[in-house]
């Protein structure tokens, strides 16, 4: 067993295997991600029987395994085949291979999955993306109940009230502490060139709202529990054609809805007369 663990390494998840062995006992973050799981496990229903779960960036499958243990059917996706090999092996060690399906996919590919999920597990991935808001738009379209989200973030928890509208010259307010902001990391953070973005708390809440999601709990540092909110969804300034284009789908019909009326207005309305 020890030999298999070594062959499959290096490991980012320290899994506690049923025989007592661990995959990364000397992890630089400590007993990771078990200590994170302990912060939030009570916020998740104990019985997930019948739940369809999507674990994005599943890595070696720590969370997929914990959720499958609670009865869920899990689809774990990751871009990296090295981690997917670990996850497949680990699922077998726990006898959960029938509950955990694994696929090599990008988060953006979820847009073309013809199914929805009761729970989307979205931890430790957003800040690694070049297109973070696109990923949230995609996931909000595929969610039925609940999302668990975690990201690297900027310090602070202040939240300024979002104005309905504001003046073009009133830019100072965007420098207020509680204004939604996302810091861009051009080079590296902690030696990692894939750390691109760090939103502040206000930006996390605001981006989620604009995707129709409401924060219902913050069970741990940088961890958010979210639910779909019908009222927020109704208010969404949704641009279907842009979404379809960004996800590689045919958008030509959808764009008519956006520009059709305006073009008519420009021909026959005030603009046309000038
Ligand atoms: C920091 S690890 C987080 C792992 C796990 N979700 C957790 O919270 O412990 C990021 C994981 O996301 C995967 N990943 C990175 N970019 C991705 C993408 N575009 N789509 C899906 N997975 C991605 C990486 O291969 C890696 O396994």
C-alpha cells in the first residue's frame, strides 16, 4: 500500500485511508483538507442520499469521498490526470467507486453538461482561473440547491451597500473599503503562476448575487454556503448570447433578443430622426 501511495504521488490531499495510512502526512498546510472539512461538515446535510453532487477541481477526491460516504452520487472533475488517477485509486480504497464518477474536464465544460446538480462543491479553484465570473455564471445555470464555495481572498469583511446606479464622475466610491474588488496577480503568489485573482468579501457576495446566489452561511475562513435565490435570479441582468458565445455554443438566435428592439428603436425612434 505504501508503495502504491508513493507511486501515485506527489499528493495535495492528505487522505486518511481505511487501513490507517495517510497520503501526505507531512503536508505543508497541516492535515489538509481534513481541518477545512471539520470547519464546514456540520453545515452540510448528514444524509445526502439521492443528491447529485459536482465536485470541481476534485483533486485526489477528499471531498468527493466524504460526500459519497453521506450517500451522494458524485461527479468529480479535474483538469489534471495525475490527480484523477489518485482520486480513482482512493475511491476504490473506500469501496466508493460506484458512487464517484471521475472525468477530466475544465470547469467551463460544465456549461455543456445536460444535467443539474443538487450540490456544487467549488473550493480552491476560482482564483486559479483566467475567467472567474464565467465559471460562476456557468455553475449557477447548473445548480438545483446548494453551493459550497471557497477562494483565496483579499483581507477584510466590510461590505458597502451596492447603489442602484451611480454617476460617471462618482468614481471615488469605488475606492471605499467595502466596494467589491478583485486583485489581479500578474506574476506569482506563493510561487504559483496560476494564482490570478483574489476577490474581497464584498466582491464574493456581489458576484454571487449577480449569478442569482445568496450566501446563507460562512462556516469557515473564506468558505461560503450558498443557495439559489429566485428573487435574485429574476433581477439578473442575464446576457444569454454572451454566455453562449463564451461557452462555445451557437448564440446567433439569442443575440436577436438583445439587439433586436434596440436596432428598431435606432431606425424609427428618436435616434433615427436626428
Ligand atoms: C488548489 S486545488 C483545490 C483542490 C480541492 N478542490 C480542494 O479544495 O482541496 C485546485 C484543483 O483544481 C484543479 N483545476 C485547476 N484549474 C481547473 C479548471 N479550469 N477546471 C477544473 N479543475 C481545475 C487543479 O488541477 C487542482 O486539482
